[in-house]
C-alpha cells in the first residue's frame, strides 16, 4: 500500500468517476484503475462498484475510506510539523437542507479563513442525499432536522450508516410568507388560515417519502401544492403566488431580504435541527470551525443550544 493509492481512492470517491478523478490527479485512467485494483487485491476487498454511470463505494469501501482519510490527515500533520511545510489547501464539504443559517455559517467560515488556498463545498440538497453524502464521506457534516414524525426512521437510517446526530437547537414551526401576503400582519397563523394559498415544499426526488420531507406535517393534504428544488425559486414563488412554506423560523435578512415574514404556526410541534457526522472519521479543523459558526449564529438568533 502506498500513500498515493489512498489519495487516489479519496479522489475517486469524491468525483464519483474514475475518469474525472484521473483528470484531477493528472494521471491516465488505466493507471488509476490499476492502482485501485492493486489495492483491492492487496486487502482482498472491493472498494468501488463500477457501473456505466460511474462508481460508488461499497460497504467495505466506506470503511476503508474512513481509515484512508485518517492516515493521510496524520501524515500531513507529521510533514508539516517536522518539515515546517506550508499547510496544503484546506478541504471541507457540507451537505444541508435548505437553511439560510447554514449558508450564513459557511460564509462566516470562509471570511475567517486565513489560508491562501482552500476548496470548500456547500451542497443544499435532498434529505436522503445528505445522509448518503456523509455516509460515503463526500461531505464531513450534514444539516437536517428531526421531529416526532420522522425521528424513528431517520435515526435508524443514521445508525445503519454509522452516523451520529448532534442536536443544535429546537424551534417552534413558523410559516414563511411574503411581507405583502394577506396574512402578513398576523401574530400567529393556523393551517386553516393557509388553506387557500399554495403550499411550497422542496422535492425529494427518488426518495420522496414523507419521512424525508424538509417540511413538517408532510402527510397533511393541501389543495394547492408546488414542489421546488432550490431556495431561490421557493422565495420567488412566495412573492409571486402568495405561497407559503413551513420551516424553523430562522430567517436571514442578509440572504433573503426584508420582504419575507416569519410567523408562528399554531400547532403543537417542535423541530430539532442538528448536524450529522460519520463515526468512522475525525472532523477536520475546517468542519469543526463550521460547527462553531453555526452555534454562534443560532445564539445570535436567540435560540438556546442543545
């Protein structure tokens, strides 16, 4: 086993394609494939499943990748300490449900980053994809919520993938609507009040289970329902159609402007937002700083940390 082989494995896992990884590593695809095959033969395991659409990690591959990252992290620390080497480019990937505070924390992380080189990734994506990203080490941290309805299913899936859920804060459900919405002056809004307005939610693709919905009350019937895939579209529809969505109530004026109102939803529910990480690896310093930025923001919004 060679360190370069471990670097190859990590890059292929990150790219999801041997061809793309070979380009980034500046080696030929046959050379990369041979290096991976030699490593699989040496340890008598299958690291990747190869398909016409690319590659994905096997269960053994996920475990192997966790060890590989730890070895390379420790090697880098050793080289820096004894050779006084300038730290290599910082890497950090985050996957999150569509939360403005998660983006704000990411912005603050980068603003406070004092290295000359870095490569950070922020993915606002579907719930199941967040879990997959962290399980396959494509992302170090995932941001999602639990409530009484989805908790059992989500926690079981996390356990099956050796992931840990760390609570961040608990929120009362709120409705996001346009500041010009007919209900914008209300102190509290009920589901009955919203009955005639379009309900906006984030589509979940192949894994379109009620348990993976980003919005609570996913089983409630809506006369008018619109599914979107990104936050910008959702907020445009809040304005253009007098639509509404249900979220935590944490609204960023910096990112969303002052023309969106957050109003308490009259319902006996709680939303527990937290982050997930893999039990197989230690978080990088960048990922730990990102979590610190999340905590700072949440406290600034007036929430107590869990």
